């Protein structure tokens, strides 16, 4: 999430959160939308449009893809 904090204000990006299951196998990931605001970073669920409180449980890698 540090990479999202480092984005310039008004930048937009996607975060692909790669997760593992209880057996250590890669499970289905999660795609999140990111908007860098003056006050910090807002993360939004791409499916519902709702703000997300990021839970790092089971996450083994995050990929940040800036598109604006």
C-alpha cells in the first residue's frame, strides 16, 4: 500500500491482491480501485463500488497498476 501512498494527488490505479488459501496455494485474488486524494488513499471494491478497509490476511503479493 506504500506504492499507492506515493502516487500523486488525483492519480487512479488498480490493485490486484494475490491471496493464498489455508494450504498455501494461490487462491482467487481481488481487484480493487485506488484513488489518491489530498487526505490519503481511498480504496474501492471494483464489484460493489463500496469503500474497502484493506485486510492483508492471506495476501502474498500486491500489484499496483496506475492508469491515470
